[in-house]
C-alpha cells in the first residue's frame, strides 16, 4: 500500500498518512461481506468469520451459509447447465500422463508470504506419481526424471504418492527456481469462468542422465 500511496502523490493526489485501519474501512464500504468487521469488533470478538454484513451481525459459520437462511439473504446461487468438454491438452501415446498442479500445505503460491518461515512440512519440489507408474516407467523414488509436455520440459526428482491413481501426476507451483512447473502448463481457459487449465496438462516422464 505504501507504494500505491507514493504513486498517488506523484500523480498529484495526496491521500494523507498511510493507515491500515482507514484502508480496511474503505474495503468494508466497498465489500458488503466485510461491512460489519470493524477493528473494534474484531478485537472484542477475537476475530469474526466472514461474511459479516453489518455491525450487529455475528459473522457466518461458513462462507455460503446465507443460502440456507430463511428468509434468504441476498440472491440465490446461480446454476448453469454445461456440456462436458474434455481438456484441450489431450492424452496420447506420446503424452500419456495427466499432470495436475497445485499448492502444498505449508506454502502459498510463489512463497512470497511463506518462504522466510521454517516449516517441518517443507520439502524440495518433486514430481509426484503413483508407485504403479514408478514401476511402469522404471524409476525410483528420489531419481531425477525429465518431465515434458507439448510446450516444454523440466527436470524433477520422483516422489511416490500412493494417493495418486496410475496415470496421474502432481507438481507444486511454489518453487520455480527448483522446478519451473508453468513451463509445462497450457494457457487455455474455460470460456465461462475464465479459469486457466493448469490442472489438466498432458505429460510424459523419461529417464534423465545428468552430464
């Protein structure tokens, strides 16, 4: 926020002294789901679960509980019928494995908010596959493999995850300097939601020999 305030001043707008509470109050004015979460109430109640619509509201037990209230609070949840369409990145003999990407419990996206704090859960970036696929491709746990898609390839050590079904692999998005996961992913998006198809990449796994 300090950078935004400085930019405003350079454009001729003095927004005054940077103050977290006043910024939060502006958020409350613009977001009805946070309207009742003043600093005073947050301190008095030791936190409030949002949505919290006004300063008499205790906060919801979970995000969409309003949909079960009588009378209903706000609009009903919209539902739309949609025809199934398979992932753009098709599996074939050259790319037989479906790669899904995501977060790990102890990290958040690129690590900007978490990498400076130690965690007993943190581990090096790996390509997670089922033990059955380890046998199929003749690779061992900890062994480095080349992971390739139609857009690029990366090198990563193998980790066996019994929770993965054969034909499904997982890479985290946190550690680009270790494994550049998004060099593999596709930029296709869902036409209705705009969601990127990061969780449906077609890949293959090959032995990797270090020079």
